[in-house]
């Protein structure tokens, strides 16, 4: 349920409505908008006495949100949520790219790749320190040592860092070092981990489960939001299909669908989706053209020697080319839309 406040409702009126909602045993989520404040209500198992709320000063309307995902729903908040991490901005028309190797392997190569991706326009650094590997016998990541290397790269480049928390045991240590916590595809329905991320003050990068529907994906984000963390970036990273020429199938159509259903920013991961380096640039172009707010891509200075996901990692020159191409696509679309808005050429 959503309580829409009058555009000139005072902060005191908003606070009083929130207090009444709490008194009724429910949770109030105040959602400031460009024009007015809305208050999301969650936690209702039975019918809510909306008359009491409707009669409060400053209340304009009460809307029933029909979908099971409430706080993530565009019906709750019409404008795009912009997730800000230092200088990086996800959503609201920005093109934001996260880049770096699959896993942090050694300090010098990590510093090298960090400098290079910064030079060519990355807004954030990625790197796995705790890796969710399919086989228990492959490289599992450097753990805290890896996070320390990432923190060094942040100190030198100024770029914020994102790394995955694979379980609740290691969540605290990841949270301590990073600027954004990644919840991976294999954990998208790990509800205790989602709740823990919801209690964090750090933004969350939530990847779509490889067999998850859009509804399940949005409900996973809802778990995080329902605990009070509203800073979430969604990531389409490919789903399992019968197609056997790529690692997963990048579900391009999920991008416009998600942009329609939710106010949260949506980025794409063409690296894990394809598993193939030569497909990453074309799929990046497609994702941006389809409306993604950005990308997360794997980049390695020497992909042949990478300890994980070398086959899908871009070389630095490829990353440079990808950045030029997606910047060109974004600018072309913006210029075209600008002309249409001004009633120019069509
Ligand atoms: C990753 O980004 O390092 C990763 C393991 O991705 P996913 O969870 O999408 O497989
Ligand atoms: Mn990887």
C-alpha cells in the first residue's frame, strides 16, 4: 500500500502519518520524490484500516499496490532511483561501468588493471575475494588479502570497489572493506543473506539468479528493501536456456521489462552471460541500446593466465573499444531524443 502525500505536506505531517502506521503494527517507508513524499506500507497480513490514515492531515491518496513486490515497484516511486557511490551514479540517465578481473589474484596485476580501466572510463572496480566456484577444487579467492588489495587500488585510483559476499559468515568482513556489496546469481534466493544485506548501510549489487523469473528477482530485491536498505542496483547476468553455444543466455528483454516494473537501476553483465570474450562488446552494445543503466565487465591484463573466467575477460584494448562504442550509443540516443523533445527532425 502507498500513501501519497500532498505536494505541500509538511515534514511534521509526514512524520505523524509514519507514526500512525507504526502504531498500527506496520512498517512505514518514507519515499521522497521530486514533487511529493510517498509512504510505502509493508508488513500488513490483514486488511489495513485505511480510513484512519486517509483522514490525517497532508494525505492526498492511498494506492493499493497489486504486485507482491511493493517497495521495488514503480507504482511506489515513479522516478528512477539513483544509487550514488562516491562519484559513481547508477540510474537517472547515467552510463556507469564497473570493470576489473573476475578474481583478485595478485597485487601488481590488480593495480595495473585498475589503472587501465580508470583511464578508459570505468566508474567502479570489481574483483572477487571470496569466489563462488562451481568446483571446490578451483581457485576460491584470496579472502581478506584480496579485499586489502582492492582497497589499495581504491586509494590510488579513487574508484569505489565492489566485491561479492558469498555467505553470512564472511559478510561482515566484505562489508568492512567495500563500497558496494555484490550478491551473486547463486545466492539470489539466499534469504538470510538478502536480509543481512538489507541491514547493511552499503549499497547492494544484486545479480539475477540463473533460473529466476523477473518476479523472483524483484522479490529478492524486496527482501533487501524490506529491511531498510534502498540502495540496490539490479544486474541481468544471463539465464539458463537450451542454447548451448554460450555459458548462459543474456536476457536482453529483461532490461526494458525491469526498467518498466521497477525504479531501481538495471545494469547488464555480458561477461558471465556469454562466457566468451568476443561476444562481450556486441552484447554490451545491445544492453546499452536496450536501456541498461550500465555494465559490469571482466577485464584482465593477461586473460590467458587468469585463475578464473579468463575466456570471458576482455583485454585492456578491448575494454577501451567497448567504452568508446557504448559512449557513442548513449550519446546518439540522447541527441536523438533531445531533437524529438524539441520537435526537431523525426
Ligand atoms: C561474479 O560477478 O563474479 C559472479 C560470480 O557472477 P554471477 O554471480 O553472476 O555468476
Ligand atoms: Mn567471473
